[in-house]
């Protein structure tokens, strides 16, 4: 059985969904003022070439996000030409996401300290070298290693691009810029399988990686010429360690700003182990020694990371952020929305393939209206105007309620064919276009401008965790409801057309239940986020 055959697998033949853009969009930095080039101090005007710079950054971001889904359509070619087994295919796909997720927080901290423009250039270079190595790989091991290298570059790009984007816009322009960013992120995930399919129709599988090289070259030149440098300047810690009740002596010089190397190591190992456990669960079983060991290691290491961050004078992650109700409310909403959307739409790809009978590329194309809805609403500025009129709490609640309604529509009408699914996708896209930018602005308004990269890493990491957990939990709901391990295996064992219909009906019922659980999680996220944000507004 291949990864694409298993309804519990976290690597379906179609893209996980463009909703992963929520994780990227949720990390957008919305500071309270536009930092000046070369530092984090505010200026009253944005950069004179800010829209051109945003276009350059979006081009780089589009390439990174496209590579999250592009490899799925190449699975048959890789299996045939490399004699790759299921385990090899899993690692080819997951190595990129695993490394990227584990390094997001560390990459953001490094960019804040050493320079966000420098981080952009480094990330582009690493991504380009990894793409070249992947395109020329002649074995599974080489391709897996190249994908991991691309993940390192992707982590730097996903964090530094966000901080740079918000650095160059004024506060008034940031909602529109965030909207454009949201549209590009959704477009990146939607175009991955489409671009991959077109390339594979005319070239060999390596072309899906080599096509990144001219884009990386163009982005490197444009970033070097256009993007201003910015980084956090050494200063007294914004807070004293949580374990210490002694503040710094007034008037004393600030202690040296040293990098939090142990914190970086602990966060990378902890998040890497956690994501690996989530990825391995569907394949090896949630109670298998491999998954339990990975989850236990993640919990222990992340607990040590939390303790260490309360004691170091210059923590990579200041845990005082979580005392801000705006931050905790928006983060809670982001985790729950990615939990529900990532898991539920992962199941939708299975429904389109296994129940409605679409080929992987066709299934990906039929999910594209979700991303296109986000593009239209954000590029037109409609979502930004709606957010400004409603305010963040109500905009988030409205958006996430609309998303939940879309998931309910898919769950209750999908068995009737694609039209009901399309209506649900349009609702999800409309809700995403409103909720994601509003949540992004709220999250990062609680983060100091000097920590913009870290803020992007925090939100990106939590969103990746929420999406992966959603795939795992909702996939487990499907498996329990379906009461079988694999739909293709059950269909192959069916002797008559009536038996096949019963199997498909049981699978569809399991999908419906899982989608409804996802809808409940999204709605809960909207209520929690809106309630906490409203309380925070009343106390400020």
C-alpha cells in the first residue's frame, strides 16, 4: 500500500490544502510602527519602493510554499524511476516539512540578531542549492538530504520575509499588505500540484526542483538591491527572568546581548521530535514505540526549553508574551483553526480521489477555488476594509464562523457530488480572507518590533503543530468511524458492486463525521479568540 492509498496517511497524493497558508499568514508581522532601515525604530513613512519590495518577497515566498505540495504529484515517477519504497517517498516529502518546522523559531531569532536582509539572502541561497541538488539527485538518500537542505532555507525565508514585509509599510498600509501576503500564500499552496503536473507532462521529475533556480536567482539580485537591512539592536532585556524578582538597577549599563544557543538547540530538537511523532503516527500507529518515544522526547525537551527560557537573561522566546491576552487569544485561535482546517481539508482530498474518482491533479484543481477566493478578496482590498470596519475580535469571529459553515457544507453535501463541495470551498476561502489577516495583525501587535522574526517563528511553529495535529486527530476519527485501515484495500476485497457501494458509503460517513469535528474546532477557535481579544480591549 502506498502513502496515497492510506486514508490515514499525512502525505496524500494531492496537496494537504492551501489552508496551510493560514500558518504562513498567521505569522505576518504587524508592528505598531514602521522600522527604519538599519534598525527597528519607527518612521512616519513607509519605504518608497515598498510595493516593489513586497512583490520580490512574495515571489520568494511563493516558491517556498509551492514546494510544500509540488512533490506529491511526482510520487508515481519517483516510485518508478528511483525504485523508491513507501518509506522513501514518505521521507522525501516529510524531510522538507520536518526540518522547516523544527527550525522556524531558531531561524527567526537568528534573523532578528544578525539581520533580516542577511537572513533572506542566506535562505534564498540555501533553498537554491538544495533545489539544484534535488533536481540532480540519482538516489532516494540524495533527494531526501537535498529536501532537508531546502527546509533549512525555507525556515529562514518563512520568518525573515514576514518581518521585512512589515518593516517597509506604515501602520495604515499594513492591513492591505497583509491581505496581499495572504493571497500569495494561498496561491502558493494551490499552484504546487498544478505547476508540478504541467512540468511532469513535458519533462522528467527533476524539473519540478530545477524550475526554482531562475526564481531564486532573480530574488537574490532583487533582495540585494532593494531590501533594506534591519535587525534588533542590543539593549537591556525587556523583562527579567521569570524566576527572578530582582529588576535591573536603574541607570546601569545593559549586559551584553548574547545569543541563546541552548534555547535554539532545545527548541529545534523538541519541535523536530514533535513533528516527527505526528508524521509517523498514521504510518506506524499512535501507540507504536517509535511514536511514543518521539512524543515523549518532544515533551521532555520542550519542557526543558520552557524552564530555560525563564532563567536566561536574553531568552530567544520571551514567555511574558503569553501573559498578553491579545497574543494568547490570537494564538489559540490560530492553533484551533489550523487544527480544523488542515485536518478537514486533508480528508477532503481523499474524498475527491477515492469517493468522487478524480485523479490527483484534477482533485488539486478542484480545491483551487478556495485559494482563488482568498486572492480576489485580498487583492481587491475588500477584506482589509471589512476588518477595519468590524475590528479584530468581530472580524476573526465572523471569518472563522464562515469557515466552519463551509466545512459543514462540505460534510453534509459532498456525497451529492462536486457542487456542494464547491460551495463549501468558497465559504472557507471567504472566511480565511477575513480571519487570517485580522489574526495576524493581532498576534504581532503584541510582539516588540525587535522580535519580529521570533514572532513569525512562534506563529509558524504553532500553526504547523495545529495543522499536523489536525491531520492526525481527524484521520484517527475517520479510521475509527470507517472501521478499516485502507479504502483501496477494502474496495479491492469487495466482490460485488453492492459491496463496493457499502464500503464507499462507510468511508463517506467517516469523512462526514471528521469534517464536522473539524468545523467544531474552527468555530471554537473563533469564539475563544474573539472572547479573549474583547476582554483585552476592555482592560486597555
